[in-house]
C-alpha cells in the first residue's frame, strides 16, 4: 500500500511484492496467455530475417505508424496565430487526444475545443453542433479568431465546413465578419504535416484571397517565413535571431513559441504571442516567402506562388552545415543583405566542433525515422559528420521524398549503403534494427520500446535511442532545444557525440577487464 509519507512512482511501486503478486494472479487467471518458453520462442522468431521478410509483406495492417493525424497538425498551426482558438469539428475524444499529445510534449496547457459530435450527428450531420459550438467558443473564450478543422467522423459523413460556418453566421451565432478560417483535415489520409499545411493554406486563403487588390510583391520590404509542423521551439527563435543579425525584416507566419512556453508567474495565459491578423493580411506584400520544410508544404507553396505571385526559393530544411549555408545565402540574395561576421563566426565554431568530434562519429551506423523534411535534413547532417545512415524510415514519405533522398545520398560516400523505407511503420523499423544492427537509432520516444526489444535479445544486440523528433514524452525540456541553423547543428552534434561516449563508458566499466579504454586514464 502507498503511505502518505513515502509516496512511490510506478517504478519501483509495481515491483513491491503485493503488486507482483497481483500482476501474477491477473496473468494466471485472466489473460489466458501462452507459456513463457513459447513467448520467448515467438519473440526470437520476430528478430529473424525470415520474419522481417514476412513483416514487409503486410498490406492491411499498420503497427505504430510513426505519424499522427491531420487535425493534430491543424491545431498546432492555429496555435501560432494571435488570440486564436483551434476548433475541431468532430468528437470530444479526438480533441482530448490532441490536447494530451501536446500537453505531454510541451509540458504546457493547450487550448482547443470541439463541438462534441456524437451518434446523432454521425447520422444527421453536425451542423447543429457547429452552430452551438462556434457561438459557445466565441462567448466563453473570447478569441479574435476561431480556426476550424475536421476529424474522421465529420469527413466520412461529408460535412461541408464552408456551408456550416456560413449558416452559423446567418443564424446569428457569430458575427458575419468574425474570422473563421477552416480546413478539411480527414484523419484517414495524410498525416499531421498535411494537416498543418491544409490549415495554414486555409488561414492565408481566408485573409488574402479576395483582398489582393493593391497588394504588390516587395512592397513592405520583408520576407515571410513559413515553419511548417515544427515542435522545437528553439527553431523559431534561432531563425528570428539569424535574420535579426542579418538586419532582415521578416514575418514568421504561425509562431506558437509564446503560448507553448509561458512562464509560471501566477497568471494563466490562454493566448500569448503569435502572428497577428494584420501580418497575415500584409504577407502578400513581402519580397518572397521561405518554406522551411518544403516537403510538407505543397498546398501552401501552390497558393503562395499562384495567388501572392511569390517566387518561392528552392531549398531544403536548414539543418546542418551546408543546408544552413544555403538558406542564409538565399536570404541574402532575396534581400540584398550581407551575412554578418557574427554568423560567420558561429559557422566557424560549428566547423571546429565537427573536427573535434569526427573521430568519434566517423563510421558509426545510425538508423532513423521521422517526418519527410526532418529525415532528409538529419540524414544530410549525419553524412556531414562522417556517420553512415543505415536505415531511413518515413511513414509519411512520398515518391518525391524518396527521389530527393536518393539524389542526396548519391552525393556522399557515407550514403552508399543507406536503405530507404517510405510508408513503413515502427514495427517494420523494429525488424530492420534487429536484423541489421546499427550503432544507434534516432527518433521520438516510441523508439524506446524498440531499444527494449533489442536489449531483450541480448546486450550485444541493444540499439540505444537518441531522442530527436516528435513527440518526446519521456524526457523533459527537449522541446525547447534547437535543431535548425548552426546553433541547432551544434546542439545535435553535442547530443550525438556524447551518446557515443556514454555508450563507450557503459561498455568499459568492468574493473580490470574493460576499463582500459576510459578516457580519464589517458
């Protein structure tokens, strides 16, 4: 039993005798499971190449997909705009999932509402829910804008957001001129990055489609930055800092850093910071628009090019040395601003760090998974460090992603043996690292279960997880880190090389047996 003066967390609480006994009784009397030797036999089989070949023949089942659904991305996009309430047309359970997901990653309260569609709405449509929901959200939470997205239920029955929102305004639920941008974000296609793109395009379309008269490319002297689905708050800040050091006026279109990183000072902030409506309306007057994660922003790119008439610079995510160079040079070309000595010095420090650490990283084999732009940028940075990417898995990767990856890998000897897996899931990834062992894997928190399975096979088969990605649930404060720019490369390099050295320490702690390789004795 728990005692008030000795409260234990789940570990070691569940290792106490009473809990061990309770779990054993549950297993014996209710689970109807198999014998331990049969379980182990089956586990061993799932680590073989025979099982891997069968695993990759799966067609009708996804196991841990390494992606989230569209409306989750739409919610993050909406949070980046000033005094905006994300509103999901669908069931309450979906929104509870989105909020919990972000709560656990950002360690912050996340505001988001739904119109709580239930069985009757699934049969008759959700217009009544929309009429009541929009009015209640505006009255109770007083946002300046409500950004509406959809879930599976609303999409399956074919609810028309434009018609529902228009009818709500005609019924007097909200004023006719009240900002209510929307996007259809069906969860059964695409992923969280698609949802972000759809919601962003919906917002800029709402504020600029019918107001392009008088807009002129370059009129305001700024550039626009579109971050895409980005959960490292340091990345927003590093882009601001680098552009400020260059003297480049810019607008970050969707910036949730303030609302997702509020101080604990006794004041609750439902809204904080974010891109203003005036900044969105003025965005077509910028010189150009930079898409930091172009793989996931195809709909946005099309709108910006066709409606705003911007020549969107061709680039990849500014991750690592060369890609950050490319980004800054394209900014300099677009604005006429020089890259300052401060950024050149920062670059030099990164190069110095890379030289300091290359002997520890050279030849290491790393498998990784994540979103399209992330995996492309991370793979390129790993090769810059002399690391050999072994497997790169991207569940929401496309043919375009595969083609871009193949081209990039062909440009480096470190990419000669890299295997690409678009559309595969984490159960596939498990088979990959169990049959072709890398030294490390890079991914989100869900990779810890794969590390556990590799360790269960035997210590010599363990593949340690380096946590870079989204979501990170089982570590604190990593969401404030930076992965973009020279600063981000420095942080990731520090993480990578110290993971290597930590592993070396773990393998050389045997007193008088393996401790000859401890760095301190040199």
